[in-house]
């Protein structure tokens, strides 16, 4: 689930730090200008801020604690299933075994995508795929209703792109970044036993699909407008947006009961959903899903 927040308050341009700002004129700039003028975004990050700094510190501490637990330097706490978490950490940290196994452990999962032959088969398998953690050309999730937090609601959004934001596809380096991704994808797929010719086809096709997505999906700036996320539609109206994909069957397989409505967080994308989720686009979005899978494998 993606959430972005905008900051408003007082006079002045929030994008331009001014250490002389008075609190009564703009509290945000008065409090934050000194930090804003000095802060630097880490080379491996797309943003920075106190939340990111705290997150990085906590992650470093957790990894150190897990290492100490795994090595016996610290006694395991009396927490249910904690030993299973440590065993999982040991498995992930065993690079000798990982190097020996190479791509063998992921071949079965990868084959669930590579073996899809047509759009009809995807229609039948989509619910199981998303339940198993595969990324589809759209996403749904259940969360508290933004305007009625005593109840949950079903939200629908577009997918995540390969690059961090839609604007990243408009900068001069975009071509270079996507070229690196294409080469990386080919390498990972060939390591998993896919022929180089087929790997190149999937890599090229999937990236082209992602570039199309970038022209329709919301930018980070658009996501900052929380109010624009809230677009409730009746279930029947939401289902009517899909021409070929059997959204009704998909939802029935996933949900214990069908909702009366769906909150469409990206209305522009779902207005164009059939440009991306259709029989004619099957080869491209299948390729895109395969690349998404290889990115998840690499990050793990």
C-alpha cells in the first residue's frame, strides 16, 4: 500500500528553505529550514528525512541483534516462534548454500509465470498468483476506510513501476537505467535456465510495457494529494471497467464476501485498464510480471 503526505502551512514556498522565516509566518519553514538546507539524499535512496534515518538505524540494530542471536552471543528471548525467525535469518545469511543452489530454488515459482500460455489461462490463475505474492498489472488491498475508520474497505490501485517514479522516465538517464535493468534481467533469467534469446525477448517486452504504464500511472506528486485517492465506486461500476479480465471471479476467489463498493485510488489508470489488461497485451504484461519476479528475487 502506498501513502504519501503533503505539508502545508503559512506563507512562503515550502521548496525553498529560509532560516530567517518567522514561526508566525510559516511554522514549517521556521522549524525545518536549517535541516533542509543541509540535508543530503543518500546515493542509494530516493529521499531522506527523519523517518528514513530512524528506519535505517532500527534496521542496523535489528540486523546486529539477529546476528548475535544466530551466533549465540545473545540468548533467545522467550517469544513464540522466535527461533523460527532466527533459523530463517541463518538460511538467508548462508551464502555458501545460496551460491551452491544458484537459481534452483526459484525455478518452480518462476515457471508459474513462464508457463502461462494465453490470456484465458492468466484469467484463471490471477487470483492464485496475487495470493502467492506475484505482482499483477493492478493491485488491490483491504484497509481502513479513509472516511469511516471503524470499517475496512477494498482499495484498487495501479502497479508499481520499475523506476521509482513516473517522472524518472522523463529524465536523460532513464534510457541508461532501463538498459541496465534489461541486461540484469537477461542475466538472471539465463541463470535460471531460460535461453538467452527468450530472456532478451521478455526483458525488452516487459520494459516497453512498463514505459507505457509510466504515462498513465500517478506520479509521487499526485499521490501526495490524499483526498484524490478517495474515489468510491459501486462494485458493479468497478467491474464494468474491465472488458476481458474476469474481475468478478478474481474478487470472489480472494475475498470472504463481496464488498458493496471499491475505492479506486487511481481512477485515471482504471479508465485505461483495458489498454494494459487484455488479450492483445498478454505477451507484454506477462513479460513485465516476469521482470517483476526477477527483481524480487534479486532484492532477496
